[in-house]
């Protein structure tokens, strides 16, 4: 606090007060459908669907998935390394948000293979590709809301990563072992990638 | 005290609390006996940073753990705080649980589990509400069933059930995939 406390600027990048979340992005169509479908399965008395959250955990996202009927498993490692400790086909949904952006291809490819392994046949891997170029970007924590919309903010302790720019073709190549990728362009160059395990 | 040596008027007065309709029972805060509720709110036990406990801790009051505990901690209707210096290898059960240190074990709360910045939890959470601060590390599953243990048992029985919906209706199968790359 300065002499004139109320004029002081909030400390940048790591102060105690978290920055407010950015305005929400519009609902994610694929995620909204997944949340709705999970609710139908639970209501019909089927096996409780299971979701794996990768990266910095968000209580809001956990509550949204749990509210939709998912049993949520969180792997909060900022840089997960294969092999993952989960069984083959254990999950219906893997949410990785923008974690892949901070990983080189040689690190991401085996991780995608692991995420494919732990998905059941027909299960979904969902992540974001946000970068427009090679640059240092902070690690973000993402909130998923019940209507499928997203918001995010920088984590308090900035962990800058070099963000890899990947073209749609790069993403489809990397996702080929999963059976391909559906890529949706959202605002500000944010791309939403959905992969479904087919084999 | 002012520069003139007089006591400030505020120093001679205590807050006056009016009770009862007529106010005839007005007493100062100092004279008012502590209520049972107020006493319970401030009362809590502390396990200090140098204390190590192995076994089962059961209590009927709030507890702050700053040391090392292995085993089980049960405070069914009270609040549990795991301090920054605490290292826990135990199952934790309480009304609400705030974790600031390191916990390896399952956490069960009737109201809320809170992971503070800098905390580390490896284990499963069962609670109707969960709060995870930036900087908290968590690895495990979350069960947010709000109706308590009864439904938890039912969901455990359902784990062996097979989905009765056709493949197109299962989670993750809603959107149409783009033609192959």
C-alpha cells in the first residue's frame, strides 16, 4: 500500500488478490452436449460417467462436471508425464484445457497417446489451442460453467511457458492416433479441439 | 489519552448491550457472561508443529493440526484446519476442512473442503462443496454427492452397472466428427 492507499496499484503477476476472471466465452457446443449427455446417462441409471481433469484444478469446473453427473478425477500436475497411473478405458472424458499449448510435440505426442489409452472407446478428449505464435504465456486456470461456457485467469504464481504455435494440420496430425480431431475456431484465435477415441 | 492528561471519554465507556424488551437488563459487554455458543466458536484444539501422532484422533471440537499425523482424524460436526507446516498421512473427516499443508489420504467433509494456495492433497475428496485456490496441488477423485453417505453407497453399487443407452447417447458421442484429415 502506498501513502495514498487507494491510489496504489495492485501488484502485478502474483499478488495476493487474484485477478478477476476474464469475461466468459460463449458456450462450447461440444462440452454443452457432453454435459447434457452425461446427465441423461445418470438419470437412466447407467454407469456413472467419469471425467479426468488435467492441469491446474478449478473448483468451479469440478462442481460443473459433478453437477452433470460425472465422477471427477483431477490430475493437477502442471506438466504431466506418461505413463499415467490410470487404467485403460477408465474415463469417458478427458479435459486438458490449454495444457498442450505449453508442451513440445515430442512431449505432447506420448501424452496424447496416454490420454487415448485411458479413454473408453467413444470417449472424448477436449482441449484448447490458443497460441498465435511462440511466446511466453502464463499458466491459466479454466472454469467450466454449467451452460458449457468458459472463463479463465492466470494462476497466482506465474509459470511462464513458451507456447507452441500449431496449425490445424499439426493438430490433426497429432490427434490421428485418436481417430482425428474436430477443430472449432472461437473468438480471438482460440481453437477448440475435440477428439473421440474410435478404436 | 489526550495531551491534556484527561482520559478520553471513550476509554471510560464500554459498549452497552441492550437485552430484553424494556432494556432493563442492559449490561456492558464486560459484565455479560459468555454464552455457550460464543465459547464453542472460539474454542479449538491445536496440535503444534513439533507434535507427531499415530493413530485415531476423535474429537468434538474444532482442531488445527500443524504437526505430523498418521491414521484417522474424525471431527464429525466441527472444523478442521491443516496448517502450512502439517504433514498428514491420514483419512480426514469433519464438517469442513481447510488444507494449507500436505495431505496424503482421503478427505470427507459434510459441508466443504478448501485447498489453500501452497497446499498439496493426494487422495479422494467427498464433499458437497470444494474450493481450490490458485497454487494448490491436487491429485485424486472428487465425489460431490450432496445427500450424504446413503447415496454414496448406492453409487458404489452402481459402479458395476453397464450403460443401457445406445452408443450414440453416451457421453462424448453427441457431436458429429469432421471427415477424416
